[in-house]
C-alpha cells in the first residue's frame, strides 16, 4: 500500500477550490492508500494570522476535512506544529535547496506581490517545509491541486540532491496526483486568478460553510460573458469564467466538461447559473452541517488531533532521525 501525504493551510475557511482540487481526492484515495492528512498551521504563519483566529481555523479545517469524509481512525489527521519532525527536516532542506531554485517559484512571486522585500522569509522557504512535510513520511504520492505542481517538482529536486550529496538512496521520488476536471478552480470574480481562501473578496470564492443563499448569490454575481454556452469544449477557449463554471459543474456531477456542454449547449448563464447553484447547495450542505456538528464538541476534535499527531510522529521521528544521522548530526 502506497503512503500518501497531503496538507492544507488553516489560513481561512476551506473553499470549493480546496475541496475539488484536494480534499475530495483525499477522501477518494482512502480505500487503496495509507493516508496522512495534515492541517499545515506552520505554513499559514508565512502570512500574518491573528493568533486566536489561527487556533480556531486549525480546528475548523480539521473538522471540514473529517466532514468531507476523511476517516481519522483508519487514516491520520493532525496539525503540523504538533509533530516537530517537520521543522527538523525543513532546516536540513533549507541547507540543501539552492536559492536559484526558490527564486523560480511562481507562488512566492504571486503571494509576495510587488513588495517582495516585505514578504516573510518563511514565505520564501515555504517549499522547503512542504518538501519536509512529505519526505518526513517517505510518502510517494501527493494529491494536490494543479497550483502545487511546481512545489512538488522542487521537493523531488531536494530529495535527489540530498541523496546525491550524501551518497544514499534515502528519500524516494514523489508523484503528484492531480485529479479531476476542476484541478484548478478559478476566482468567481476573475477567471485568470485561482480561487483562494485568503482572497480579500469573499465574493471571489465559495466557502464550504456558505449557506444556500450565500452560494446562490455568489453564483448569480459570478463574472461571465454574454455568449450562450458552446457545443464543444474548444468553444470555451478564451472564455475563462465560462470554462471555470462548466468545470465546477462537471466536477460536482462526476462528469466531464463535454458532458455538461451536451446538457447546456446554446443556453445562457441565466439558465446555467441557477442549475449550478442548486448542485453546489446539494453537494456542500451536508459538509457544512457535519462541520458544525464536529465543532460543537471541541474536546472530541482535539482528541482526534492529538491521536493523529501521536501516530504521525511515530512514523516521522525515525525517518527524520535517520536523515539527521546521514548529514552528520551527533546523536548521543
Ligand atoms: N483554486 C484551487 N483549485 C484547485 N485546488 C486548489 N487548492 C487550493 N486552491 C485551489 C489546493 O488545495 C490544497 C490546499 O492548499 P493550501 O491551503 O495549502 O494552500 P493554497 O494552495 O495556497 O490554497 P489557498 O486556498 O489559495 O490558500 P491561501 O489563500 O492561504 O493561499 C492544495 O492541494 C492546493 O493545490
């Protein structure tokens, strides 16, 4: 059975993008894999977080993951800061990764914006911590959205350089699992930007906790164009907002964009948007309700996270201790 690792930042309420690009696939992969799913609170610190809000969001994110269908008994759900092995290995990787590699990371450029000097050093070395998250478990498969592809390539570069420099075959190659027709869900306000839980505009995203009315209003106001839906997927080219909404419908109905167009071709958004809103409400309401139920018992949720951290550490500690031995740290 292959081991899967994936993480999500508690930097906001999880969005439809997080769900379709990542969490839904986490659920589907449970049958055939040993899964380790992490709320990466240390990654969230790379941008400013109100301390109390970060703690609340960490619980909320864990509750959402479980509400989506991840089984914390059969698999592992925990929060990153509870397992120090991540940070120990990240420091070693900070010393393996080259500045030139980090300079090429497009997510840093996007998130740092025009004022790079003001970005945190943590944001810059974020991909090294992400590489450590995965390699601390010798995980070989990582289900992520398409936006994380470049970081996973870097994680492989780091592993190869580590293995080469220390003449070992210690860290395995990892394979990204980028699944489904909505592997990159775009903002509802701008089809060229990905949907993000930290986007300042709440109208740009569907949150997994949005009410039916909020979902309907956001879809009603979502940016589109005046053309009816085309007959083929090729007709969505240069229509990023239309392509995004069709992709979301396809993912939620377990079909393809071509299937959706077969149903809605020739119809305007006045018809398509209410159908999409209805489908979103049908799929997301049960998740929101279960999240609320889980958050109603914080003691039980914390117990799940503590148990997850204990089992995660039992896997990661010996692997990271061996990496420390390989690089020459004294173990007494
Ligand atoms: N829009 C998206 N479409 C598809 N997948 C997405 N993911 C994120 N946004 C989309 C996937 O969700 C997982 C968790 O992401 P993350 O929380 O670690 O960070 P992120 O990619 O930076 O996500 P956000 O929502 O944009 O967070 P903020 O706003 O804090 O930066 C990843 O697998 C990611 O691919």
